C-alpha cells in the first residue's frame, strides 16, 4: 500500500509551500488507493505553539484534504525514541559524546574559517567508560565511503561521508533530534514514499544511514524544488508566503488555491484547470519539475475568479455570509446581483466590498464625479425621473433599461450621460460600479427613489 505523509512543525503557521508539499503527498496516496498520514513534529517544546497546531489542522479542513488514521504527535513518543536510541547504543552504533559547548564552538569556528580542526569530532567514538558530565548521543556513521540517494525528482545523488556525520541523535537533555525521530516515525508509520521540499535533501543522507543501521527499507524520496517569487528569489510574506488561512480571509476559494499550487512544479500538457478528481487521476511525482517554480499572483486571481464564476450563486452567497458577514442569501435579485459581481471581482472579499457598496446608502459623494456630472439642469432631470417612475412597475433590469433608454431619455431630449452617471452617483456616491440597469433592479424602485431624493436634499 502506498503511504505518504505531511509532517509540519507547529512553530508557526502553515504556508503555501507546506500546503503544496502536503497536496503532492495527498494526491499520490489517493491515486494509489493508499493512505495520507499527518504527523505534528512538536519535539521542540520551547518553540511549539498550540495555536499553530490548531491552525495547521484548520487549514487542512478548509482545503478538504482529509488525512487517514489518527494524527501522530511526536511529543507523545519520547519513550519510543529513547528505546530506539538505546538499541543503537547496545549495538555499538551510537555513543555518548562528552564534548563541551566550548569545545564544540572552538571546533566549528576552526572548520568554518578553513583551519585545521583542533581535535577529532569523533573523540569519544570508541570511549568505553563513563564521565560525570553532560553528554549527547552521536550516531556512529561509517568512517569512510559514500551515501547514494536515488531521488524521484533529482535522480541519483551521492555524497561522501565526513567526520561530522557522527551526528547527534539525542541532546544532553535527552530530547532526540529531527534526523533521528523522523526515521523512527516514518518506519513505524510504514511510509513508502516521502515527497518533501529539497531543503531537506542534505538531511536525507543522514537519515539513510539510520535506516541502514536498523536494517530497515528506505522509502522512495522525492525532493521538490522550492517556490520562488516572480524575480526568482526566495518567496517572502510580501510575495504570498503567508498563513494558508490568510488566503481564506482574502477571499480565495480552496479549490482555486489547490489548483494553483499543483501547477507550481507539476504540469500535464497545457492544461491549467484541474478538479480534485483530475489532480488525483493525473498526478505522478515523477513528473515534478527539477527547477524551482515561480509564484504568480495574477494566475492565482485568474483561477480564483474562474472557480467563483462556476460556483452556484447560493453557495457563493453562503460563503459571503459566513466569511465576510454580507447577507444576500434571501435577496430577491440574488442571481442578477451575483452574476454581475462575479464578472468584476476576483475574490470573495472583492465581491463582499462591491455588494456592501451597492447595499449601503452613500454618506458622501465623490466630489470629482459631482463636479463633472451634476451640472445645470441635472438635479431637475433627477427629480423628473423620480416622478416618471413612481407609478411604474419596475422589477427586471430590462425594464429599467427600457424606461431609461426608450422612454425617459428620448422624451426629455436628453443624452444618456445627462441622467445615467448622475443616477449612479445617487445610488452609490460614484460613477463606477455594476451595470446600471442591474443596479437599479437590485435596489428596487422604492430604494432608488429614496436615494435620489436623499441626494437632491443635500
């Protein structure tokens, strides 16, 4: 069975790079009828944040990527890790290292400056006694040779074993290190494939040594290039590397975000739009690009508008109410309203702002628009228009269009600009906005009259 996982650290929010990694693992597990597991790597007790853990779980629920089995928390498994550390000590595959922090600092400074190391970092590798001082536990790496990884994205990668590869697997306070616990967990959770960012590539060689020390099968690794900004630099908060839930707060749909992320580093011909079912059917990690991908906000906005346009208006109305406190679910012109706004907005947040502007009686009017369009005789024309429609039955946009263009304007020897921009100013305080006939139909005759009379009275 194909078993994949996503294993975030709860020291901060889940950003889109992490969500993309999770998505790749999720798709591959679902395609193969396997399992997608979630593990919270919370061994860093000083930096863990409970709210970060909850934010990660919330993000997964929002995008609809359901994990299998129980969530695994590393902080609940310290006894398990300790047992495996002891196994390596008993097999003489690990040892207690008594080097002091001062000695380690001296060693690192020498190595970093290109000088000869003052002592062998493996000083205590064959030491059989016990000292009454603090120690860490180091893994006994082979003294020479190399480690080869047949990566699913990068191909074959080989590194030579160095003295520093006697890496620490348990700190002086007993807390195990990342490279150790990740192997234990991936083995016990029966991982078959691991898709993760290529910032983990160097760690993988150490992890392979631990797999081999225990005699365990090594999972298939796929190391995915990072996401860059449009200038090819590391993605920052300014570029979009923010909390996944910020995308929800900004009015993006989860299906749009996932569609966007799957195309960052993976492709299927020239296809741009992928439903979740299509992603599951078509995704294969061997098709992940070897080079970094570029974040493109315009592409994300384009996708988001596509998904908004194709979502039923009732569902859009529900989201507007839940996420932006804009309640139009029972509006009698819901279809007219949302069909028009969908063409103008790329996010739910933009939709909410446009709708709020439509539904709110203007408290002020754009002075530039007033100066340009409210000239001599215009207020008289607006007053005439109110009288003209008072006894009419006006409901649909076509009825508003006809009464303006076929009746009121020609009968009063006017041009469209003599009445239409002023009407817009009365309705929303400016000349920009949705189609005027739609706007008047959405507000309804009584509200139209009320807003014109308010404007005329000021």
